[in-house]
C-alpha cells in the first residue's frame, strides 16, 4: 500500500464536507454531542476505499461500532463536528494507521484551508512539502490551547481553573476545538502546548505521530505515554513548556 494513495483518499473527502447539498441537520448522540450526515458519509467513503486498498487492515472509526485491533485504521471522520455544525470552518479528517500499540502513519486534513498534515514513523512530519518542527518558546512567550470537552461539563471548573492559571503565565490561550488540529498546530509551531482531560483514540491517533515526528512531546496528565486502547487525558507540547503544564494540572488535580 502506498501512503500517497491514502493521503489522496483523505483529501477527496473535501467534496463531501464542503457539499452544501448534504443536510447538516444534527443528531444528538448525547448532550452537546453531535453527529451529522457528513460524519457518516466521510466514514463510509474512507471505509470502503481503505478496505479495497488494504483488505487485511481493520477499520476503527468513531462512527462505527468496532474495536481496536492489532492492525487497524483509526479514523475520526470529522474532528470538530460542533465547528462544522455552526459553520466555524475549523474541522479536520484524522486518520492513523495503528499497528501493535504504535501509530505508523498519520494524516490530518483541514478541508477549509486545504492543509494536509502527514507523518510516517521515523521519517518526519510534513505540511505538504514543508517539514514540521515544534517551537522553542518558553511559557511566558507561548500560546496555549485547551480542550474542555462539551460533553464533559462536570469538569468545567477544573478545566477553566487550570486554564486561568496558565493564561496568567503565557501570552494567551486558545480554543480551536478540533483536537487533531491542536496536535498539528503544536507540531507546526503555531501554538506551543495543548491539554485536554478526556480524549478518545481517534482524536489523537494521527496527530500524536505528526507531533512526535515534529519533535514534540505528548503524555497523559500523569506524565505517562498515552494509550490508544481507551480514553485518555493529554498534555501536548513543544517539550519546553511540558513540565509547566503538567505541574499546573497536577496542582489542580490534587484539589479535586
Ligand atoms: C471533539 C474535538 C474537540 C474536543 C472534544 C472532542 P468531535 O471531537 O476534538 O476539540 O474538545 O473532546 O470530542 O466530537 O468533534 O469529533
Ligand atoms: Ca474527535
Ligand atoms: Ca468526530
């Protein structure tokens, strides 16, 4: 299988996502948890095409019932569905190739900007032809992104208290609300760190490899490597601000 072929397939989802004819009516999976016909159409499109070019690799998507296996594609067909529903134009398609506990290949595509972030394990991360490299900024020079998970309102105070502390020490904070793009933006040095308490494997599979191949660091809130078999917390950084983020989060976790 050629990764270039896979990247091409992911880019083809632009026609589905930007198709004004497809009804963006939402179905609520849970409180503030949206799914649209576009999420399902992108998932079905990639499932059919990927199974054709790589029949032995299983398919694990947010919009399918299935389990993570030792060799599978991990797909978030639309990461940033709330943004899509509101016309905020900041969403991505995130596809990672998972094998025996590791992500070997990842692609994150933003159809609105046509930016396509890619990485192959050991071969660097790229935005088109440009090689990605994380920033070297210190916390006082940094922009930090945080996710608050609209389906986890029970963590509101905890999340925003951490963000308040960090906001006081950095230049500013951001909320992009597509975790796959958050990881890629750290990889590209546009922002310097990102944290979120609850993410799923499809939110981070592709982006984690892109980040690491750009020299960045990803751990859970305890500082341990992230696992793809279950939901996880994440701290993502350029390496320089990692300890600051982890210590600030730890301080608030002890108060809980
Ligand atoms: C969500 C986005 C968001 C993050 C949420 C995720 P979805 O994914 O990545 O940035 O804060 O935790 O669930 O639902 O748009 O695929
Ligand atoms: Ca997601
Ligand atoms: Ca999604």
